[in-house]
C-alpha cells in the first residue's frame, strides 16, 4: 500500500536537478569541461517540464475524481 500519492512533477524536477549535479560533479572531478552557463538551460527546462507535468497530473486527477464520485444521496434523519 502506498504511503503517499505519486507526484510525477517532483520526479521530473529531481531527475533534471540530479543530472545538473552529475554534470557539475564530472566537471569538478576532471572527467570533462563544462562551462558555468551550460547547466542553466537544463535546469530551467527541467523545472518547466516538471511544472507542466504537475499541471497535467492535477487535471487528470480532478477529472477522474469528478467522474468516479458517487451521487449524493438525500439524508433521511427524520423519524417516520
């Protein structure tokens, strides 16, 4: 059983930020040369994609919740 609901927007953001960290770690370790400004477009694109993913996920969940919610039944609290 899941302890929390899956949030794909956070997964996308984490993936792109981890990739940016790996790029800088490779540069710091001497594996390759990375200009300081090369990661900025990667991070911005990742955050944009994460926001878009979160909005789409929210819209899908709202639509699914609206279609699967049972109709309200009238309360019958008055004794007969």
